[in-house]
């Protein structure tokens, strides 16, 4: 299917070589803007206290989004973690005891 002249295709699809022309704007003129600049004006650096206040406001805003567990869920999760830790402790203790007895039997 061919593209008609004057179609509304986007610029990255209308190049003749089949590759998108990401660095050329739709008007076809290149700008001398540095690659790293995103077109935003440079912001003036705020003082230490303003940045710290913004940081803590953002922390509080994120903590308000957290879904906190209920008391019942917290009890269940805590019990699961403690039981799992006790099982791993028992496994490591058993392996340690077995290796110690084996080493004592082999090396006397």
C-alpha cells in the first residue's frame, strides 16, 4: 500500500529511506541545540532549606500512598517470618551438627 502525497502520516514514518528521522523536526530544519538539553529552561538552584522541605513533603506524600497492613495481616506476616526463621535455624543447626560428627568420625 503506497502513501499518498500530502497524507497525515507522522514525520518518522514519512522518510524516504524507511528509517525514522528523530533529529529532524517536522519542518525539516535542524536546530543547533545541544543534544543533552531537553528544551526546558534551566532552573535556579534552591537553597538548602527549601530543598530539604521539598524532600520531606515528598516523603510524606509517598507515605500517604502506602497501603498499610491491618493488625490481623501484620500478626499473620510476623508469625510466618518467625516460623520460617526457626525452620532455617533448625536446618543449619542440623547440618552443622551432622558435619561436626562426620569430621570427628573421619579425622578422629
